[in-house]
C-alpha cells in the first residue's frame, strides 16, 4: 500500500515509518522539515520526504487537497489538533477512498466513573486538548457511520521512549524527580499518591497504527485505546523508580492544596491535567479486533526512557547505575 504519514518524524512516526517500510509499504513522510526522526534507521532512505507547513496550509485551505493529490491508500494523521483541520482533511480524502487513521488521546475522557475506561464510556472531556480531540473523533466516526468515510481513531496514553522526558511520579515532566529517587532524596507526592498514569511505549503505539492500517476491515469506523496493559499509581511508580537504582523511595504526602503551593504555575496545570484525570484505560478492544499486543509495561517503557536520559548525561543519578532487571 501507499501510505502517507503526516507528522512522520515525531514521537510515534519515528517507529511507525520503519515498521511500514519493513512490511513492504510505500511510505510518504510529511513533516515540517525541522528535525530528524528521534532514532536513525536505514528504512528512511526508502521513504519519500515531503515538507509542509500544515498550519499555514490549513489557513489557506490547501493542505487537504495537497494530501489527497498524493494518491495514497492510507493517510495516517499524527498531528491534527482541531476539528476544522480534521474536517478539511476528511473532505479532501473521502472522495479518494483512502483510509484516514487519526491519532487521538486518552484525554478524550475526563475523570472516570468506572475503571478501566472502555472506548464506549460516557465522555466528560475537559481542557482545550481533550475536548478538541473528542470533537475530532466524533466528527470522523460520524462521517464513517453516515457518509462512508473510511476513518479510524487511535487514542494513545502518555507516550514515552528513548529521548523523551516521561511523565514522572509527581505527574510532571521534570527529570529532577527521577534524580531525587535515584539519589535517595525525599519526594513529596499529592494526596496519598494513588492517582494513576497510563504510559505507552512509542513503538507500541506504532504497532497499533500498523495494525489499523493493515486490518481495515476491523479498524474502519472504530476508535481504540492504545496504552500498556496496566496503569501505575504515583506511589507505586516512585517506589519502582527508586528500586531501579537500588534504593528505597523516601516518600511523603501532602493534600493537593498544600502540595500545589510548592509548584510553579505551569507545573500546577501539568500536574492537575494528569492527577484529575487519573487515566486507567482498557485495551481489550484493540487486543480483540486488531491483535494489539503491547511489548512494554508502563514501567518498562519509562525505564527505557530514564536509562537513555542517564546515559546521555541529562539525569544526575549520584553515580548510581540502573540495576539489572
């Protein structure tokens, strides 16, 4: 198949493009041309590269037509964030019969009533990102059901892998929290540390996209969660990270109002985005219909990212190396 990947050099595209090439597909990689893939791979030599400024072309109303003109069997859209952008692409792609595979987010869910959340759970999204992605999903799947658009939506969790700052046990993006746990310093968690995070390795997300591309009969008209098999609590996560460095975690706890008072305003927003949602989702549908089988647990995926940061000299471990495991 001829497959166009929009946002091909990003987190997931770095893994997805080589997967598609290895499977014998013809790949056209669309990006802004501002960076290389996170990981080098010889497969990129076989890829057609196209540079595009999506924001500018969406504003001009030309991006969708440009993608449709590439005559693809499948369009994978990793970087669509507004319903208007999705609508323009869907309008252009639908007449070609191409399969449009959109990258959503588990943040289409707000706080859960029952866990793990299924794709059919009642939605209570909040925040610009989550509500926009929920609107995009509704648009694409409504068109799939009523107008024959061949569309699929995949909802990743907190994507992680080599080169990334993982969402850490304080529900923040700083590396200092990992350094504190590695060196035995105290880490203060909100409430009782029972909020949850649901990570996923970027290559497992790429696996799910490849499956959706190659199994359209099961994928078209559907939405799927794409995470590891199980979420982690902040407290359990912190204890695991300390254990990677042969330490016992030194943890203390503060109620949310007192805890957030220690943070910068931007950190409060990031932490609240994660803690208030406490995502814990089911991947049973993706397993059943697509054959999705994540290779990494949440902790294994984060451990790989932490090891990369430590090896690159970005993480002060106090001379401690990760223990075997």
